[in-house]
């Protein structure tokens, strides 16, 4: 009998035939109401859950799925999956770190270029019949700070250093001996050493509020910040205040605290660019992501090691 997979992700429908061709039975539940209904109606038959970090899978939901054996998370982050509950039940968790790194890095650089060069304002002016000569900074020779030098951070660093002749620094949980970039010991030190600060860390308690008022002040009135990671890394109120008071020059954000809600204060600011959490979305990245999920599911249900396991806490804690 084929394994049944509950799909909570809302952006991968065109690529779900990959999993169906591999023999999996899919239950699609992309909205909160559909999710609750599917768990309530089919909970006893669900063997696997496909989710993403912001959607997660909570302890009470895991408890309502007695046959759940594996949770597959799309993307690198798994901050709202209850790893302790999974560990207590012996449930395997996988993620997709690095699969969409190129797409996210492209979007990050697009946001940075649009922000620093003020493309949206120039475009809007031309559409109004105006012809302003807006003078904006260039990227060449500037200092780029990357908070989190994982797969996405590395892809951004290569684009910035090799394509735009930027000087790259980074802050990471551990110093990397395999890169030519300068290591900063704290986010504050990184901000102080940067003209542009890009946030590329995973979400979760370990990275919560790394960027606050003090860090933004260290970035300074000519500094720009781009966040394509998780909103929880930045104290949103501190960011809004810094933008309103021009203590930093601008921000580009692809992630928000209560998606899809976005604070009105951010919408009204002229020095902000907003996109709806789409950095990791491209046909190439989405296909590769679903293919990796399929490989992990096939491996698991064939009693082979999964390809990209998440380390779980000790059971019973």
C-alpha cells in the first residue's frame, strides 16, 4: 500500500506529480482550515508530512498523526517543526538546505541592486511622465556583510565578490577556514564593517533578534539591509524606527513576522522594498526541492538512510 503524504506547502503543485509517479498518495492541505480538516479526517492514515519552516508542524498535530513516520521540510529552515515531539516519537525529519540557494541568492542581489539604486522610485517617476536625475551609490568596491555563511550566504558572497568587486565579510556560528572572506566575531562588528548587510541565517531561537537597535546604529545612516532569511532575526520595531528616523538608508525585505500580514509602517516608507517571501521560488529550485523530498521519502520507506536528515534533540526531554 503506498505511503500517504500530507502536503502543507502551497507553492509546489506543478511539481507534485514527481511524488505521485514515485507511488506516493498525496493529501493537499495548503490552508489552515484544510490542514486542520485533513488531520482530523485522515490523521490515522498519514505516514509523512511535507511542510516548510514557517508552516511547521506542531506537537499537537504530531500527536494527532499516530502513523506519522517522517517529516520533510522544504528549504533550509525548520523553525516551527516541533523537533522534540518528533524525537520523542522516533519520527525522522529532513530538510532541503542548499537546494534553492541560487534562487535565493539571485533574489537577494536583485533586492540589493533595486534598493541601493532606487529602481522602484525611478520606475514610478518615469511612469508618471517625470524624468528625475536620481543619483545613487554604486555597488563596486563597497563592503558587503553576510550574516550566516551557509549555502545561500556563500552563493551571495560569490556573486558580490566576483561580479561586483565587493569586499565581503561575514559572521557565522563558526569561523570558516575554506573562504577568503573576513570573519567578524559579532553581528555588531559585522554591521560596523558593512555598507550593505545581508541576513542569510536560519530562523529559530538561536538567531532570534540578532539585529536590533544597536546593530542597526552600527550599520549607520548610509547603510542598507536586506533580509531574505527569517523576520525573527531582526527586531521589526527597531528596524521601522531606524528607517523612519533615517538612522539607516534603507531596507529590502522578503520575510515578515506574521506573513502574509505586513506592518503598515513598512508599506508607507519610501526607503523600503517589499516582496512576498518569494526568494526561493523558481522553476529550477522548486523542481529540485520536490525531487529531494522524493529521494528522502524513497530512501526512508526503503529502509535506507535519508539524504538530508535534521539532527533531533534527545528523546524524552
